[in-house]
């Protein structure tokens, strides 16, 4: 083991000890073989020295450069780790997309039949099982449906909420018996909208008091539709009723406080807000997922369950080093470090320079590039 000044360290050596930020946060793990971008991170955090051991001849991370005439760009031959605790990256031709499209089609017909109180729940359950077999391929910040349009917004929101709620239930260590039911809760939480006039639902201008009151009734309509449906438990029905309740009692329809809101409803409340704001609607374009996460984080103070919010944000932003992103200023770069205290504001390498989004608050991640 050797203590070396950072400006003397070269790529390819292995850390003999963990490296921490000046404030004590874990920056790089012991055993990490340093890459050129890791050296940039060390310098950006003004780390002066590190404990290293030589790994000469052992590194499999070989830098290459683009062809002549192009600006040099380091590419490393290391296997990508999946984000959000999973190990399979999202691609547009995986079976996940095929099952997603089938589920979307079924949800459309489900909304139509729900008007008369009929839901083909066993067909839905079978299709949900097929979809959730591929949950490891679903990465919340990266997944893009193959075909989207503003007319299908609510159906996409239902399927995405089902997938995200399922993952969130697992991250929260809910019993396995709850996982499928939480997915149902995400899929069916807005089923009451089937009984709302589409003209009101899709109105681009501000709703009148009467129209707003009618829209709020989708929660009670949803509970009424689901109360006689077999194969779903009471938590699924309560998620439809309670997903707009707030832990401080300011929500609707019953103004319930935190302890009286079902855990399924608390989970769906988070995923519903996220997907509602990151999908295109008739009257509003999709927003940056990172800005939406920051807004959800603010909602955790009095509105949403803070533990659920913290778990959701921490897991979905756990993208591996090297993940490509598009920034709000139009540039593209790679995530090089994510501070667990500020997960929506990582450090991004752009054309060889480190950009700290915690310091440059006017810039944010607009899109994660799959």
C-alpha cells in the first residue's frame, strides 16, 4: 500500500482504502481501479492524497479513442451495471416492451368496460404476471414506451404506475404477497376516471369549481368500481380512494392523515405524481424527471410519506458511473458521481470538465439517454 498525491496518481491503479469527500461522504470504494474520469472527480473534490496499490498489468479497463478527425473521447471496456439495483440495461426491443404494449391495450379496453362496472380482472392478472416477469429490464428513468401519444396518456400512466409501484414495494421490503397487489393498485388507481366526462378530463384551460369537484370524484368512483372485483384486496380499492390524500390531512376525498392512509395508497401517490408529470398530456408537455424528483422531494415535507419518497428517489437515481445524460443547456455528458445527500444533483463530465449540478443550480438533467 502506498500513499500518493492525487496529481501523481495515474489511471489503472487500485485503491487500497475507501476515499471520502471532505464532508465525509463515500466517494470511491476500496478496490476500485481508477479510470481517468475518477481522477477528475478526485480533483474536483480537492482530495489531496489516496492510498493505492499497483495493479499494473491487471486492469481490463482499456481506454480507446474515437477515429481520427474526431474529438478524443475515452471509452472504457467495463461491463455496465444496471441502475436501481438491477443488472439488466433497458433496450427498446426486449420482451418488456412487447408485454408493456399488450398490457396497455388491455388497460384501454378495461377503462371502456369499467363504465358498466365490468373488469376482466383475471385476464388482467395473467397479463400483469407476464409483464412483471421482466421487471428487471424496467429502469424508471430510462424506460421509454415504443409508441406514445397524448391521447393515450392515462393508459400509459396506469401501466407505468403499476411497474413503478411494484418495484417500490420491493424496495420498501413489503411482504412478497403484497407485490402483485401493489402493482394492481398502480394499474387501477385512476380507474374512476372512466366515469368522468373526457371533455373535462382533457380540458386545456383551468377547470371551474364544479368541474374540479367532478374530477375529484374519480377517487370514490374508482373505489365503487373495484369494491366488487375479485382477485384484488382492500388495499387496491383503498389506493383508488386514497391516492390523493396527504399525510398532513390536506388531501381528498376524506382529508385523512398519515396513519389512516393505506400503504398502497402512499406508494401509488408517489409513482402517480412522477409519471403524471413526466408524460406528455393534452395541455402540458413532459417535464424533466430530475426536476420532478426534486418537486416530489419537497412534497415529502407534510404531503407524502418521507420514507417512501426517500427510497424512491435514492433507488431511481442510483445510475452507474458513465450513464449518459442530456442537460438543460443542450450539452450531453456522463454521470461521474452521485452524492447520496443530493441524488438529483450529480457531478457530470462534459467534454472533459466536471460540472457540479449542486453548484450550478440553473442547469439540470433533462433526460437520461438509454
